[in-house]
């Protein structure tokens, strides 16, 4: 196996027993980095410290990322002006918080014959 030292220098190709002996002499762990390569690559390191640093990095990355939600507002074609204004304020609040907004118009029964009313409502919503 190919051995890499604790400070990153190449120690050469050697047997597994010899690599493990060198790692125990330095009071470190022998970790396989690329077991599928030919020859397998191992590194001498403090594995406990390595895992601690990895979990620390993962926690920091998790704190810095922001989940963007898609908020949805549903309206009907026969919506009243006060209801429309309330939904408009809610939509503006969602956008101010940094969320994405999906606005849809729900048609029922005979309303399907007048889908152009829904287009007017959506254009009006987008304009305001």
C-alpha cells in the first residue's frame, strides 16, 4: 500500500504491517483513503481529531444555509377586493421574508367557461 505521512509527505509503497507499525510508533491511526486504487492509499492521522473537524464543518455549513420555501396563495375567480388585498399583503410579506411565491386561481364548475377572468386576476396581482 502507498503510505502518506501525518504532515502530508509520501512515505512510499510498503506492506500493511509495516505501515501499521509506523503509525503506532507515531501514536496515530492508519486510515485507508482510497482502498479501490492500485495500490491502496493509506494516511497516518489522528482519526478522532479528523472526525471532530468534519462534524464541526458540517454544522457550520448547516447554519449558513437557508432553506427557501415556496409559499402558495390560492384564489377563486369570484374573489372580492378586500380578500384580494389581504392575499396581496400576505404575498408581499412572503416575498419580503425571502421565500418564493406561487399564485394560483382555482376554477370550479361553471367557472371553467370563463378562464380569462383568472388571467386578469393573476395579471392584476403581479402588477400590484
